[in-house]
C-alpha cells in the first residue's frame, strides 16, 4: 500500500515519534526542575550543610530511595489512581507524564546531588566570608560551579527517561515503544522492530553528543 513503511502508515510513525518527544520533553522539563530542587534540598539539609536539618534530610533521602527502588512499569500501574486524580484519566500520552515525572525526579536528584557534593568546601567558605546569604551562595557559587556536571547528569537522565517512555505504552501513552510492541512484536513485524531500535539508538547518540558538547562549552574558560 502507498504511504506505508514496514507495514505501518507514515502518519502513525510520525504520531508515535511526536508522542515520544512530547513525553520526553515535558517529562524532562518538569522532572529536571523538581530533581534539581530535591538535590539542593538533600545537599543543604544534610549534616554539615548550609541548612542542616536531620528530619527534612531523612524524609527526602528515604522518599528518593523508595521511588528509585520501584521499576517504572510497576510504578506506572501502582500510581494509576493518582494519575487519574491529577489528569482525569490514567491512560493517554498526557496522563503518562505523571508517572514519568515521579520516576525521573529522584533519578535526577541523585545525579545532581553527586555533582553538588563535588564543590570544594573552600568555595562555600569563601562565599560565607564575603557575607553572602544562603540563597546567594546557591545562585552565585554552588550552582555555577556544577553547571557542566549538571548538564551531563541531565543528559544521562534524559536517556533513562527515553527508556521509560518506551514502557509508557502499557499505560496508553503511545510513542515509539508502543509502536514496537503493538505493531512490531505482536504482529511479528521484525523489520519494524529493528527500525524502532535503530531510531532509538540514533536518538540516544544525538542526545549524548549534544549533552557532551554543551557541557564541554560550559567548562571552557570565558
């Protein structure tokens, strides 16, 4: 038939690609922001931090560990009632943003936390000696020192989130993963399966190359 590729219409291929980009983009934007905030909370409230608080740190630490220990496909099913409460339905591309954000936030938080902890204590001490407030230290000293590392962390997180979007098809999220499962595996369409794998591999290579390039530019002296 005309307008088909590997037994699937071009329109369906384009739709699947756009659904994956939608879930990846919005999931990363929201999850990235929440992840950085969570990472700052972990670093600032830990013992010896600028705002040390054992209770707050304990809550954040345990919450992050619990969510990270749950495989995405189980998390997706387990929080369907929450997804329905927030989005009005537990299925669909938009609805899958809820489990995707919940899944990626602690993942990003741990990666960014590691980056923030690499900042030398002398930098913070120098900022305090100059009379900088905690907010100023975060904005002008802590974050700028880790921009390059945070970009690499976000790149790693985005690649991990791409894998999660493939599983989001089980929640009716559509995307390339759903295309491969529904029209590839179940229909025994091996060429389509190979095609989707190649597309995902190329996508990952592009994301990693962009992340590495951006991080390298941030490391270069201005």
